[in-house]
C-alpha cells in the first residue's frame, strides 16, 4: 500500500491537467463510495463545545443530510435527463432548456438550505 501511495504522490507532483483529472476521479470515487456505503468507514467527530448531548442530534442530522443529498441527485439527474430528451426531440428550445437547468439548480439549493432549519 505504501508503494502505491508513493507512486500516486510522485504522479501528483507533475501537476497540470493530469493532476486535476486525477483529483476529479478520486473525488468522484469517494463520493460514490460514501453515498452508496460501498466502503465501511469509522465515524470521527470533533466537538467544538463540551456538549456531549449534541451527538444524537449530529447523528440524526447526518442521516437527514445523506437523504437530502440522494434526493437532490435523483431530482437533478431526472430533470436533466428529461430536458435532454425533450431538447433532442425538438420540443424544448435551448434557452428554455438552460432555464430549466438553472431552475433545477435553484431547487436543489433551496432543498439543501432547508437543513439549516431542521430540528429533531
């Protein structure tokens, strides 16, 4: 494992586009693994204050956050897929397609912002 990490470090020292693509691929793999729980992970928590009773709230909030992320991904992918199909068939004008895409992004942001007011 150490030799693999050394090779990766040497590769990343090159910099440029190869480095950017490598980071993008690693980030994508990590995102997919975390969303679909492909790799078991340990839970590390850093408490800012001495309030241990907040742990239950943090666990519940993290579950709600993962549900929101999955919902946002499903919504945005479905909306974009439908918009692409309608654009290919000529039903959806490109300007309207851009507006639909931006409206979907706004909906995802609003849905994520609702986590700020979430209380268990």
